[in-house]
């Protein structure tokens, strides 16, 4: 195997999705900050490169039957997958998470004041993600599908190319911002640690927040490092 320490986090996940649990374990952001090499990311976090590398090599296996070949999909197929598996999840989960975190902040805010801040941050995420997904579904995704259709027909023109450059840049910047907000939530909750004496709603809300962040990492990775890269490659040809 190629020296894994010199590979970027995004390329590691692209080659093997089985690497995700290891990267999540060490809070190594492979989506918004996926351009860093494993060595750079470990150094930044103060992690043992040899330990993380060994775990990754052990975990990473050749693609199994249930691992989807995103790099072989068309842009239209990837967009359909994103809408069904990620956008739908985000839309369904955010109101429920808000409901649970509101209950925790209301009943236990004095004892755990950080949950009040978590509530404010997640409300910000809800507003931003709602607007963000609408822009993707109404503007960017249709333009990428149109770009791909013209590309396959050999009729790609500068107008089509120029129609997606700016929206992609905006979406990637918004991905970074959402990732940073969720990183703050993870810090405030001490990596979603359940405090002693926490009620069931408290436990559920932390589990939901953790799941939401993990899904967002996969969601953003698929868009930044697969869909957008495919679209940009079509623009250059």
C-alpha cells in the first residue's frame, strides 16, 4: 500500500470508506479539511502518526459488495444518492434534534449551561442547512446535471461551465462553516460525553448530535470530493 501518511484524508476515505470510523475516532476532519495529509492532520491534533496509520491500514480493506463505487457513478446518480440518503436525513432529523436539545436546555440549562449554547449553535445549523440544501436542489444540482448531459453529448460550452463555478465555491464555503459549528458543539459537549446523572432525553440528544455530525462528514465528503470534483473535471475538458 502507498505510504498512507502522505495521503490526504479525503483520498483515504475515497479509496476506502472503512477508514471513516478510525478518522471519526480521532476527530480527523476528512470532509471540509480533507486536503490535509494524514501526517499533517495528526501533527495538528498532537496524535501519534504511527498509531493512527496502523489502525487505518488494519481497518482498510478492498471494497466489499456493499461499498458504493462513488467514483464510478455519474453526477446524476450521485445527486440522487445525496438527496435520498443525506438531504432527506438532514430534513427529518433537525426538528427532532432541536426538540430534544430544547428540552435539555430548558430543564438542565442551569446545571449544564453549555447545552444552552449547543441549542443556539444547532438552531444556526438548522437555518443554514435548510437554506444551503434548497440552493443545491434548486440551483446547483440541476446545473450540474445539465453540464453532464452537455458533456456526454459533446456540446459543452463556456456558458454551462461558468454556470456552476461560483455556486460550487459558495457551497464549499458553507460546508466549511457548518463543519466549524458542529466542531464547536463537539467541543462544548466534550466529544458528546454523557454527564453523570443525565436523563434519557439528554442521552438521546447527544447521540443524535453525534450521528448528525458523522452524517454531515460523509455528506460533505461526497459533495466536495466526488460530485464537485467530477463537475470541475468536466468543466476542464
